[in-house]
C-alpha cells in the first residue's frame, strides 16, 4: 500500500483513531506531541498532530489551542499545508488535522541532495514569503519557521506548523521559556515579543541553511546560540555573494530594519522574470534535488522495474538507531524523562551490539542515557555513568576532544548535584585548566567552567573564595562578552550573592541595586531575572538596615 511508505509503524502508545480519522502510521514526534498519518472518512490522507497530555492540562491551554488552530484555517493552502479540522476543547485528546503533503522537509532535502544553488534558494524563499503573507494576513505569527517546517514539493514549498505556536508560547511563558528553535529565532522573539518581522528573520535563517547547510547562529548549547543571536553577527560562511544582501537585511537585529514578505517577493520578481518556465521547479532546482522530491512522494508500486539494490543491513539498523535516538530526545523534551531514560538504556545496549562499545554513536547514546537518568531524579547514578563515560571517551577520543570535555563538565555537575560539593569543586578546577589549555581562556566554555567552579567552591563552604572567583569572572565576562550579555549579568548575580554570604550585606545591596538597573534596561522590568534581583536587593537592603 502507498500509505505504508511514509513514517514508521504504530506501537502500543498510539491510538488507532483520532476523532474521525483512522491512524495508519507515525510520521514523527517532537516536544509538543506525535504526528500521525491518518485516513479520513473517505480515501484522503491527513497529518494529524496530537498534543501531549501534559501540555493539554496546562491552565487555559485547551481554549488557546483550539482558538489559534481554528484561526489557522483561514490561511491559504497555496504555499502551506492547510489546517482542515481541529478537536473540540473538551476532547480527551487535543488534535489538529492538516492536509498531508508527501514531500521532504528542507533539512532532509539538503541532507540528501546537498545545498541549493542561489536560484533554488530564491525559489524556496519566495514560496515561504508567499506563505507568510497568508499567515500574517490571518493575524497569526508562525514563531517556529525552520527547515523542518518547510516541505519542498515540485509545485513549491509548503510551510507547516503555523497554527499552534502562539498557544504553546503562552504555556512556555508561564515557565519563563519561549517556544521556538534556537538558530532561527529573532532577537525580539528570544525576549518574548515575536511579531511578523520575527518570521522574516527566520526566513533569512532558512535561506542561509538552504545555501550553506548550517544555521546562521550555532553553538555548543541552546543558550550559546541564543546569546550569539542577540549579540553577534550571523555566520554567513559559504553563503553566495548574490544572496548576502537580502539575507543580511532579513537577519537585521532590529525588526524595523527587515524587509516585509512583500518586499522579498518583489526582489524575487527580478529573478523570476529572467527565468524560462518559472512555474517549473526544474528551472530552479538541481536534478539531484528534484530526484529526492520525486522519490519521496512516489509510492512503491510506481518504482522502476529495476530498482537500485537496497541499502546494507547495517545501514538500515543504524538508521533505526538514529530514529530511536530522536524519539528518545523528543520524549525528554516533552517532559517524559523516565521514558527517555529507559529508551536510551535500550539504545546503549543495541549500539554496543551493532556498532561496538567504542563507536562514537555508542558513546553518544551513553551520554544521553546518563543525562536522562539525572533528569529522572537519580543524580548519583548519573554521576557514576558520567565518570565511566569520561574514562572511555578519554581512552577512545583523547582528553582534549570536545566530547570528552563535555562529559567532564557533566560529571562535575552531577557530582555537585549528588551532594559532594568539594569533589565537584575539584573536578571543575581540573575542567577550567583543561578548557583553558585546549580552548583558550576567553572561550565561552572555559568561562562557563569557571562559573561552575565558583559556585561549587561556595557550596563547599569557602564563600570568600567564591566571591573572589566571581569578581574575576565578572571582569572577564565584561571584557569578552560585553557588559549587557546575559552571562555577564548572571555572573554579577552570583558575585553579589557570595559577597553577602561572605558577610558584606551592604556591598551586596549596592551590587544588586546596580544589577536591578541593568537587568531592567536589558531584559525589561517584568523579566523573571529582573524580578529575582529586585527581590535580592530588597532582602539585603533590609538586612543591612538591621545591622
């Protein structure tokens, strides 16, 4: 059956029906839920997204979800996968059904066919811009435009997942998080104020990815990526010069400096008018990309009579392991860390069996298993798992490898979380030494190791030493990252705290007064971090008066 070529089989967790739809396969999953290939009452196929129960239980989420998803039905389907139906707010499962588009996401297309030429990037950008006109015309903001949410068909790109981000953002705001994908979020989006211009920023980021294979902002952690988005220029390495101007304007830090989707389309018109048969994808995309698109949407019964030999068994098994790894990460991101831990434990066992104990993917699976073990509450077990992983990565990859340094950091972190602050302090001291030697004193990872070293020093009881370490760290953060960088403000918070802990509450009061002023200016008066330092300032003001 053609239905069976997409996605993966159902398992015991999956429903067989959702509303009026018969569930056939699992198309994917992420932090908000699972997506199913389903058949309607007739023969038409749909992608049905089912929201995870813990999100649906958030106060007010059900009404917001139905309202926003229903509003998305007003968006034109020309360059989107249109929303067809939305569950009632009181349904046991919250879901939305969209037209199924048998096409590869842009990230898959680039992975399989390589980066697109400038003409292909323009073609994709124009389709996305046209979709954004319709999304914004419905008074919606996408909020999570990224390569995985752009399906590339022979008729043009289709933008998906535009009907739910605002409802999800409201849930995230309650827990001081903002919904979106690091590397594709505009500065104002990171600060909690996404608007139509934020989608244009994401369009520029998608263009960079299509042309280069990488996002314009990358880093070792999501926090690093967000900080670079806020304060550093984009990485346009590999971007063809003819795209640099439009991409640069889309990625402007200030929303008002970016073009509108209409202006992007006006610029595309000059390319379109110089192209023969501009309606045909073959006029824009290379043959390899067209082959990937055609192969993605063709059912097995229409395959050539002499197909290519199937991939090697090991390659299929490895692909399955990679898919299961993504599923584990999605479960963890959705909050089901115990299930993620157990799935990672199975993955470690199967990686050892298929690839061997020293294979990088096996070590990677062990890293995730240790992490979710900690997230599930057993930090002592995570500490021991990371100790073993430090030993094995040092042996296999060497002591200076970035992955070795990463698990050294995790070992120190969970040693402290397990209650042994002195041991964590000493492990962090070693990590500072090694990162300084390998990465340099001013690298962000070195500065972060120094931050943990100061905090574990304080937790071990030497608050005067922690105060002095934090003072040095504040100085170097200002020099390397700037006075307004979030990490600088964070280091100042710890310096003020340990100043108070060391007995000088008057000095701590004054440090917090300065920090209230600067966080209010940089983050805004209502940001949780601003409210925190206001509370600390009030606390130490009262203590100083009582002395």
